[in-house]
C-alpha cells in the first residue's frame, strides 16, 4: 500500500494549513483512517472502498481540506482506478506543497503510482524522481539515525525538522526495484542477454547487501513502514535470483535450482514481513510457472494473489495461461475475462486458437518444449492444413 505514516508529523491542531474548517468533514476523515487501518489489517477491499467513499463525502462537504484529498489519492492508487490517473493528478498537486512532509510524501506516492501502471516508459522518470526525493529528505530532514538524546537537544534549540527514515528507505527500496526491473527482470528471457543480466545482477546484489546493512542500522527508526520496507528489500533480492533462475532455465545451466531456491526463500521472507505485500506472492507464483514448471503450485499461488488488489490482473492473466496449458478453455476464458482490459494483455477472447498459440510460444521461451508441443499438437489436429504450424512443431521436435 503506497502510504506513509503521518501520525507524529501531521497534526491538524499544530499545523494551521491542516486544520479542518468543518467538523463533519473532520469526522468523516477520522472514519476513513479507521477504515484504512482495517484494510491494512485484513486486506479486505470493501474497507478500502468504504474509506474512499468517506473521503469523497468529506471533500463534498468541505472541498478545500488537504488531508482527505491526500488520502483520497492513496485509496485511488491502491484500487488502481483509471490506470492511476486520478491518483497521479492528486499527488502531482501535493508534490508542490509548501509543507515539507506533505510534499515529500506526495512525491513518493506519485512514483509509487507510476510503478502501479506497469508502464516501463514511466519507470526511468520514477527512478529520477525517487533519487531527487532521497536527496531532498537527507538535506531537509533529521540526519538518518540521529539518536533521541541528540534530537532532544536540537529541538531545545528550536530545530523543528522531522524524521525521514521511513520515507527515505521506502524511496530507496522502490528505486532499487525499478532499476532491477529494467536492467535484470525485463531482459531475463531475451536471447544474448545472459552476460549483461548476470553482470547487472552482481552489481545490484552488492547494492542490496549495503542497503540491508543500512536498514539494520536504522531499523528502530522505520516506524509503521518497517514491514513494508523490509518486504520491498527482500522481494528485490528475490527478483534478482528469479531472473538468474530464468536465465539458467533458458540455457540449461546447472545453477537453476540454487537460484530458484534462493528466490523462493526471499519471496517467502518478504511475505512474512508484510503479508499484504502482494508482489512477493505474485513473483513466487511466476517462479513456479516459468522456471519450475510446477503448474499445480502456480495455480494455487496465483489464485491467492487474484483475491487481493495488488497484481490481481497479472494473477488472472497467468491463471488463464495455466488453464490454457491444461486445455481447459472454460476456466482459461473466465480468467482472461476477469482482466480489466484483455486487449491490453494481447488477449482476443473470441480467438481460442490464437490464445493457445501465444501460450505455446511463451512455453517455448521458458524452455518448456514438451508442454508447448502438446498445445501445438492439439491445434494441428484441428487444422491439418496449417503448414506453418506443422513446420514449427517439426523444428521443436528436432531441438529436443
């Protein structure tokens, strides 16, 4: 959940700009915060939707209130509405605020909203924004790891700066994720990318090791975001090893099991730190689908992910693929139909042969030739005159 703990920083009684003009609007905001806490505890979508409704009603009563509008951006981002357009618009507005903690929190949530769009063209911009945010936090916030005693002395001298460790490390681990995604995860199945990916993986592993040492040093200052920050960090390690396992799978290298086991361990650790962090379960499910070729386990994990908000579209897409592999057209189409936009995933619900052909090509890419041949063989039985398909099957059989 792309939110930042404001409990000790945002006080409507201490900061004039945040003081509510209308008591009813304030009451609805408090109700929304309670519902957001319930969502974080249970992952039940209806709490999030009810929180959004309360925030919208609060703003209807008093449109200029800052806190309800900011948290409305959070609910819209988590719900993934309108491809994050509404959330992005809100966070862009707050990123220009004169209030340091409100401005910096908005900048982080803006980058997180870009991540949620899964639009790779936006990732470089988000990386740059997060780097600038980290610099701003270290320049204007309390020095990282400053002790309570030293802080008390500074406050006695009139220093009103705030702690920035939670937001700083959220920005850093999110930036790590984006860099790993672009340099390691995205090219993992591409031909002739093995050397580059392995080099990038080695470099990022060193960066993450240093990041882990810093997190341990400042662990007690991470506050309510501690679980999420550690989940991001461990998930990043898992992605690196999952990408290396994919390369090993494609190239038939002997280190496939070692990397797959390491990836699974990191994904499981991330899930333990923050059970609501859906990315780690989705990544583990992809590991079972693409690398381990354990379709039964992959279905089990993706069904779990599909019940949440994070990566639910990915879960339905992969479940559609898995049921396509099993030649279960009804279940496959059911999951593909559950996608917010099947066309954006390259799915034509009316073209079952094309769906199976696309899934077979993915299986070939994942070096799962036998499963691909089963799909293509069934297609050939249905269309004996397809010479191109017959030649494709023949070439695959010769490669085995």
